[in-house]
C-alpha cells in the first residue's frame, strides 16, 4: 500500500505565515511611531493695537472736540493732573494734543489714530527708559514697515505708504530732531520751592461780642490830631550849632543890582529892528525875482505872437 497524505486543515498555518504576520505588525508599529502628531493651528490673535492707550469711544470723542476741550479731556484720560504747576504733565498733555491735531489734519480714521497714539506712547516710554536716538529711529522704522510686531499679533498694518511717509516726517521733525530736549524735559526732576508754610485759620467771633467793634469805643478826632498825628519833638541843639546859625544870619551877602542896559524893553526893540531889516530884504528879493520871471514870460509870448503873425 502506498503512503497517503492527509489534507491540511484550514485553521492550521505554517511557521512562515506567522513570521510574516509578526513582521507586518512590527513595521506598522514603527511607521506609527515615526509619524509625528499634527499640532492644531493656533487661533488668530485679534489686533487690538489701536486701543492700547485709549479705547474706541474715547478716541472718537477726542477727534470731535475743539483744541481747548481736547486738552481738558486728555488731562483726565492720560492722566496728567496739575498741569498748571507740573511741567512734565503739561508737556505730556501738549504732545498728545499736537499728535491728535496732526491726525485730524491727515484725516486719519479712528483705528489709524489709535495706532498712531500707541506708537507715540511706545516711543515716549523708550525716551523715559533712557534709550538712545538710534534705538528710537530703528524701532519706529521696523514697526511702521511691518517688519516687527509691537506685541504678538499686533502689527501696524493700518496705513498706506503715503501715510507712513507723513508719520515718519512728523516724528523726524519732532521727537527725533529735538531728542535731547525731549529727554531733558521728561527725565529732569522739577525743582519745588515752598513759599510759605503759614496757615491762617479764620474763626467766628465769640457770642455776644461786636464785630466790628462799636464806634463809641473808637478814638476821637481830637486825640488823633493831638497825639497820633503830632509832629515829633525836636532834639535839643548844641551851642555850636546855635552860634553857627547866628553867624550865618549876621553875614549878609550883597545882592547884585540888575544891569539897566539889559532889560526886556531893550531886547524887544533889538528883535523888532532886526526882524524888520530881514523882512525888508526878503521882500525886495522876492519882488526882483518875480519881475525877472514876468519879463521872461512876456518875451516868450511876444516871440510866439510874431511867429503866428
């Protein structure tokens, strides 16, 4: 009898198939391990840069005010109290007032005005921190051109190229050109002079007293004239002073008599004579000149008449 082969059952697998399955599982686990996890995209940050210094409602209100009203509101919003005595607060309020006036001239929108205020506030803070001029210029140029963010997600993308040029010119003529003046006025401590520490407290008079006092208790006019307004007593003079005065009285200086030749009548006579001579000479000269002119005109008229005939 020949050898008979048994049929292989479907559930029984060869060793080679098991190893193949193990290799596939290993390769799959390696592929899963090498695949990095996909991080979720970060949510976009809202650009609230225009409202860093003032909010939307405050900027709208400031733009619609007159310069006098705007300065009053700026002093309360910044805040800058006691601008009449505090030089730093007064300078700060004036700088923001000029900046808002510039924004009104350029017809900036509310977000553009707010962004400009934020940039100016940032530059003034750099001055207070003691930064140099080149640091301010570089920082301003990077922010206006959009190559740097003031804070994450906050770019100055509110302006056109022409507006950026106008803002750069404004900064150049202001804080950049007068950088030392800005730094001195904002960092220099103001001297304070205390004029007086005296405190005067006015209280009401006690009950039952007269305020003002009654006229019956006043000093009479006779006492004022006799005692208060009396001339001061003369001091006793020494004998030498008395003798000197008597000697001066005894010696009388001779009085010069007026010269009889020099009197008002003589002076008047001389002036009349001189005046008459001068007027006569002047009259004669005028008559001679008028006669010469008249003769010249008559000669010319005769010549013209002969030429016509």
